[in-house]
C-alpha cells in the first residue's frame, strides 16, 4: 500500500512599494520564479522555517507580519502533494554577499504586472495565487499558527 505523505512547505510574500521579492532558480530543468519557499525541517517551527528559507534563497532578513493562506497543491509533473503555509513579510536588511542556496540564480523584485508577463517562468500556480491573495487583503494574525511550546519562537 502506498502511504500518502504530503510535503509541508513555507513561503513568504515580501512586498516593498508595490514590488514583490521573488526567487529566480533552476528547477525541473528550467529557470523558474517562485516566492522564497522551502520545506519545513525537523524540530523547526513554521515561522522559523519561513525566515530561514527567505534568507537562504534571497539574502534578505524579513519580518513576518501575517499569514496569507494555507494551500494544498499537487504538482502535475510528479504527483507530489504540498501543503504550503504562506506568510506575509516586510524586508528588513539585505546581505548581498551572503551565498545563496544551490540552484538559486538570485532574488528578483517584480510588480504583479511584471510577474504576469513572465507566466512561463512560474514554478507553479501558487506563485501568483499567493500574491493575489495578499493583494486582496488576505492576512491573518501570526497567532493563527499554534506551535508546540517546546519549539523556539521565531521572534
């Protein structure tokens, strides 16, 4: 019997004056655009994972300001199901000399319209969906995330 094991991931929608922080990266044999995003690691809180992934993929320290949404997505390419917890964040400080994760080309600041013009580069339909939900005012308090007391807080 096959076990169904969804992958828990985090992502951040980082907005600054109408532009969004995206990651240009190599994935599935092509160059794609995604939010700073990645997998939750063992013994890590969701908030800490979002902060870590954003820094590792973009070189930016951010402050999480809310939860945009929780999404369930099955990738058509491989049939893997992902549960994405998407956070809203504001940029704090850039570390341009910081080495980025493997396969990352670099951070890109794009408007929603510029992102629309690069549709063929979307890693998945979640990329514009998270931004559109953010733009529609979809933000819930960080307290929505109830993490075990034994995990360190991201604050």
